[in-house]
């Protein structure tokens, strides 16, 4: 969404830097903002490119579907993927910053010459599934990690800081690929210790009943709570809805079965709760960006 805007004829100051294969960097400033202030999300083919925007000034208002708008301001970081459910981005005058676009497949084909062989390979499927829990985009606002990035700006020349942002963008994608940040909020949080154990154990119940048809009404009856209370408390504890959690668990399980077994895909669909292949295939492609058949082929060939 954002990189296509910067590559257009919009009158902005831009400086493109090719740091390594699969990575494009653009340092820019909207000196004279065109009439196109609202970037509407287009439906592109699925890709493995992730955009990480380091905001140095100005403001972006991200407008996701069904939730409140979120402002990205100075010293905030925004991560976008092709599965982002953002409807649009509203940009302000004098917006400036650094955009790092990483084609993860191309980037990981060979060891980048500027990176030591640390063995920190980014699991593309895990990264996409974790970002799917966040509706395809993540904003880091007033976090210690992001503030530490911008604190170094005053000590580094602009071109070196751009390259530094590349390393931090790769690090951030790695962190997002290994951490299911909302799904792992458990009772260790003092605030959550006040919640009924029944609510805390819903996720475990879902994991062991993936092949069954599960509804909010059924869960409410089993736990003896109202549907409204169940949905509200589950979202407060886990940060996502019951429905989205169930989709995540089913798709993760489906991916594991496709990678690790020789079961037919139609049987795997049944094992994770889908009676029809068309619905399973549609949800799977939206989740992973490829069809179950393509996923199986890539898993078997090791690509």
C-alpha cells in the first residue's frame, strides 16, 4: 500500500537505497502533499513482502475495518503485510520517515552479505499467522524497543541510520514470527488472575475440539455464562475474538498436518472442523496467502 504510493508521481523528496537482495529502503519527506491524502487499500496478489515504516515526523491515521482509527506519529513504527485489513491510510503534510520493504522469500534465498550467519531464519508461515491475529498490521507506539531505535538517530549520519533501520526491521519481523503476543497472555498477569478459570481455559477446550462445530452458544452453555460475558472476557484476556482464535488454531493445525502427514487435504479439512473443501480452501488461502495444495507442494520440496 505505502510503497506503491511513494513510487508514484507524488511530489515528495525521496531517496531510494538498495541495501541487499530482497530489501528496498526509501527515505522520504512529503514536502508538498498532493491531493491524494487517503491511500485506499487495493486487492493485490498475495506476496511475501512486508513494509516497516519508521516515522520521523508528521502523522498517518490507520483505519482498520471494524475498529477505531490509530494514529502513527513521530517515533512510532508501523508494520504492514499483504493480509492487512486496513481499509485506508490517511497521511498528513510533512510526513517523513524511512520505509523498509522486505521481500522475505528473496531475502532468505541466500545469506545476505551484510548480516552475520546467526541462524535467525524467519518462519514465513508463522509470521503471517501471527500477523493475522493482529489483522495483518502492527503499530509500535511509545514502546521501549522502538524508542531505542530512534534514540540512535542523532548519533548516525542519515544514510547509516537508513541502513540501521533495515537491520531493526528484520529483527522486528523475526520477533513477530516467534512470538504470539496476544495468544500467550495467561493468568500470570495479575489483572487476569481475577478472571474465572472457565474463561481462561476456553482456548485449551478449542484446541481439543477443533474437528467439531463450535458456537458461542455451545460454549456459553458448557461454561454456564452468558454469550456477551464470554465474548467480552475472552477478548479482554486474549486480545482477539473467540472466532478469530478458533480460525487461528484450525489453520495452524491444518498447516502442521499438511507438513507432517500424508493425509489427503479433504481429510485434514474435516479434522479441523470444515465439512466442505471450498470453505476450507478459502479460509486457508486468506490465512497463509496460498492454497492448501500449494502449501503442501512447498512443504514437501522444502521451499
